[in-house]
C-alpha cells in the first residue's frame, strides 16, 4: 500500500480541486434554482430584466459548471432541423439558422440560435478574460 502524499504542495493542489468542484456545484445549483423559479412562476423571468440578461446568467452558470464549452469564435450556419438550442433549449426550426459550434479538443458539436450564439460567444470571451487574470 502506497503512503498518502503529504506536504504543502499536496494540500494546495487538493484545495484547488475542491474549490473548482464547489464552483461547478454552485453554478449547477444556480441554474436549477432559476429553472425552478421559472417553472413555479412563469412571470418570474420577466421581472425587471431582459431575456438576454436571463440567457447571460444561464450561459455563465453552464460555462462555470462545464455543461457548456467556451466558444472560440468559429461556427458555421445551416438550416435549423428542430433540434434544441444548447443555450435556451428552444427548438431551432427550419425557418431559422442554426449556428453549429464544435469543440476542437474532441469534436463535440452544439447548435444555437443567432441570438444565443452571440451571447454565448460574448460570455465565453468574458469568462476567458476573468480566469486568465
């Protein structure tokens, strides 16, 4: 049986992992709380903020939790096929353009409305700037 690593380096690394895990849990909790409020009272989402503000909060929480990957600015458009938008969960109909975004690391592909894609890209850039400082 291997001895358990000790020392300040191990403690710091373990603490950082715990902090990151807690951030993801908090972000996921915020999304669930907001969704519950909207389900209980559909007018809650309209109280005092624009739809874009609500979407920005959802995007930030999903980026923080890892449920949404950051956009690198590259996307291609195609006719919507009724699939759900990765940002707002509404279907992207045939009359709309679906912006397809793929993650370079593993080729994971996600589609979004133009409005949702624009907000997603802006929040991805902002989160990159926040975490690079």
